[in-house]
């Protein structure tokens, strides 16, 4: 990647990560670009260009922020997908893989080509109204009531066939990536990324369809605003896109492999995601959590605990830490 683009969190300080990226880029004779909107936040050595040039010239992106920043970076290059690496300056960070302290090692892997690409689908949104503020979303499309003005009432068709209607606070159409976000909070299922599926989940349904509906990647979803509906506000990946009134409609279709997310270690990222899901309320048993802790961290914690216990007991030599318990069903070593 000879030209790296930086996408910055709108408010969090990311100066240290920018300095690390610049130092590595200088060693490798790489260009670093930012959009004009971020120009005041970067030091000399970073080229500031208009957004159109930024999208046209970058070979890869580094998103410095949380999942929202990562999604914004992916949407920027959705018509010209390039690899996107996420550096977590946010909170949980399901999409972002690298913590700032590990950024130098991550950049070395990136330069050596020691990474894989995880393709992500997006939902393309079309309406009968004016152009959308955001035409594609990697997480979800949400149709909700404007300013608590009442319930939204929407008629659902799939591939031209009438399915029924929703009357609810909101309706969420989600990708597998977004299934752990608003969809999950509303009681929808967590979708495997490999499924390529999409799910429609009503929020606080009052009548009509009250359960999530899971559809295939080729299905075309059509939602029309009914006569008894409150005005509808459409958000795409949390960004206001358009307002709809009576008889207006929108459609969503899946765009496979619309985004390219850099994965430096698929196993490590999957383990971290399982821990984050458990924090959100997808419970794991204690032994299942234990197996997600990296072995070196586990050993260090056991040794430290043994030393502390020895000091408390007045023992000269701390006992050897025991091996971590095997997870249920694990094969035993016959030796």
C-alpha cells in the first residue's frame, strides 16, 4: 500500500497513532493522506486533499476511532473498496481489531502483507424520493418515528410478494455485521458473518409482524409507509438519510463484499468478539471465558497470584502455578 488514507474520529485525540503511522510511512516511503475536513488535526507530512481525490488515490485506509469511524471509512470507499484497518480509539469496537499500543506491530504486518481480508456486505437503499444522504449501510437501516410522534406503520414486501405489515416504534433492517447492534438490542438474532443473511426486526411492536424475519442475501426488501403511519425518519448506519411520508417507500438490497476489513489474526479477533458479546449479554460460563484469555496472559496472572499467596502465607517459595483447567469435552493428552 503506497498511499494510506487516515479517517479520524471526530473528537477523540488520536495524535499518538498519527505520529506512529507517519514514522512507519516515512521509513517505507509511503504517502499519508487525509480529507480536507481533517486537515487541521494532522501535522506536517500528511497530505491534505479534497474528499474526491482522497477516495480516488488511497490504496488502503486506517480508521482511528470506534466502530462508527470504521463504518464511515468503509462507506467512503464503497464504490472502490480498498483494505481498511481499524485502530480502536472507541469503546467496545467489534469491527476495529488493533489497540493503539499494538499499532507499530500491526503496521509491520501490513507492510509485509501478513494479513487477510474479511469481506463485508452492505445494504443498498433506494427510495422514490430525492437522493439519500447515505445510500448504503454496513450495519443497518432503521425506519423510526420522527421525534416520538407516534408509531410507524409499514407494509413489507419481499421480492414483490406481500408479507404483512409492521406497527412499531421502529423497524431495523440489518446485515450480519450490524446484527450485534440495534437489531440485537431489539431482540433480534446474532447472524454469523458467513451467512450473508439480512434480518428485519421490529422495535416494540404493537401489531402486525412481531418477530424478526431472516432473509437471504439475494432477497429484495420493500417497505412502504402506510396511511396510518407517523412520519418516518430513515437512518443508515446511525446517520440521518431521509424522511418519508404516506405512500413513500424504500427498498434494501445486499451488496456482497462491499467492504474489505483487514484482519491480522482471525482467531484473536474472533475471541475478542466473543468476550465483547458476553459483556453485552450473550453469557459465557467461567471456563469458557478462561479459554479466551491468551495463554501468556493466563500464565502471568497465575504466577502473580501464586507469589501474592506465598507472601501472604509467609512461604519462602511460591507454589508452582497449576495448568489452566481444560474446557469441557477437550481431548486429554494420553501421556
